[in-house]
C-alpha cells in the first residue's frame, strides 16, 4: 500500500511530465505560427489578396492544419508565393530596362508602365527602386518654369518617396541608397542656397553609403562626381558654409571628381554624353587641355539627354568641330542626374 506521500510524489511527477509535453507542444505551435506569419507576409507582398482575406487568414492561423501547407506554393530563395489558381502580374523589368536606355519617348513610356503597377506593388522592393529610377530619369524632361515646374516637383517627390520606402525594406541595399540620393539631389534645381546645403548633406550621406556597399557602381560614382564638381564651383563664402556642413571635403575637388567620372565612364553600359561633358570640364579645370579636347570630341558625337543639356553642352563641345579654343561653358547643365541605364536589382521584396 502506497503512502499518501508517495502518491503525492507520483502525481507531481505525472503533472510535471504532462506540463513538459504541453510546453513542448506550445513551442512547436509557436514555431509553426511564426512560419505561417512569414509566409503570409510574403503573400501580402507578392500576391493580390483583399484586406478581408488577410484578416481572415490571420484569425484562423492557430487552427491551420498540415493540410493548409498545400495551399501555399513556396520556392525557397526566390521569395515568390502563389495562391492556387492565382498569379500576381509583375512589370516586365527587362522591357523597362530597354526603355531606360532609349530616348525621351522611351523614358516617358517606362514611367507609364511603372506607374500602372504602383498601387499593387507599393511594398515591393524591386518595384520601388524602378519607380524611383523612372522618376529621376523623367524629371529633367520638364522645364524649370511653370507649368512644367509643378510636374517636375511632383516627379521628384514621387522618386524620393519610393526611394525612402525601398530603404525601409532593405537599408543595406546600394540600389535603394543610390536612387533615394538621386531623387533627393534633384531638388537642388529649385531650392535656395541654404536649403540646398541641407539637401546636399542628405544626398552626400546616401551616395557615400551606396559607394561603400558597391564602390564600382557607375551611377553612384557619377552622382558623387557631380557633388564634388558643383562644390568646386562655389565662391569662397558658399564654399566655407558648405565645408562646415559637408565635411570632410577634398582639397582638390576637380581631381577627386575626375576619378569618379572615370569610374562612371568605365562602368556605364553605353557611351554617355553627360559623363564626357564632366570629364572635359574637370580636365580643363586641371589644365589638361589635350584630355579636355579628347573628351569633348567623344561627347560631341553622342546624343543629348534633354534639350537643356544639349544646349549647354554644345557650347562646350563647339570647339570639337570648329577648332575653337576650349573654354568652360557658363551654362553648365543643372539637370543633376541625366542618365540612361539598365537597373539590376536582385532583391524582390
């Protein structure tokens, strides 16, 4: 006959054992819930579902059985999730890349295509980078006077918003930092000097991060070269004010800018008129007349990105066809970021 104490010990042991298995079961259920949460998050990003669908699935998540696993078709590493019988329509990024490399009409078409997916892809990393890029490439097509100025500002703000959203998804992406910086830098066209300084600080910060992540990125190098080139043109008072805010700044901005423009030339997928324009200007400022003439000769044969840039650059490239003495153009284009490129983003959301 077992004593009451022995019975108590046995009951306690059984209770502890039962509690152990209960805790283990709860932990397994929690891991399963986390897994389904992750899949649902991807589902929200990659599949068009209604708000009611999402709420309903979250409420019933704890009761999902193993059979519910078959509802999802997950391809590990690609970040793609499809509902049975459904597929989300994505932009044709290869087509958009081709349009980015085209003329003005192509750039406008690229923006139209990207814009048509804006509502359904508002939290898609790759799409946000393309949207920011499209806005950056299209805003120079609008003049700096009304009524074009208002549309220019709208495009720039859209580009900034898209770039910021992309950074929120992946703060370690060179693409996100680069396009956000490009959009921010575009505001310099209509800001006063004091506002430009604060804007330049934000621009410099994100371009430097992009270059730290990917030092060979040709467009990020072009952006940084532009910053140094514009800094070198400031008068002594503006330079003193900018130096305090943008410190550290190289003592020889033209030399440093030239290095970045050379990297941009090397990495660009096709000859780019704006790069040769700044290579010519930097070489001229350094007294390298022979290099200046060589860059001018190359640039003069390339198509301009916009009419405003074309006019300014024709003044500087004029000597290429007429044997005139080289002089720095007083009408340096302030388009800031004219470029045609193929955007490659590996992250998809």
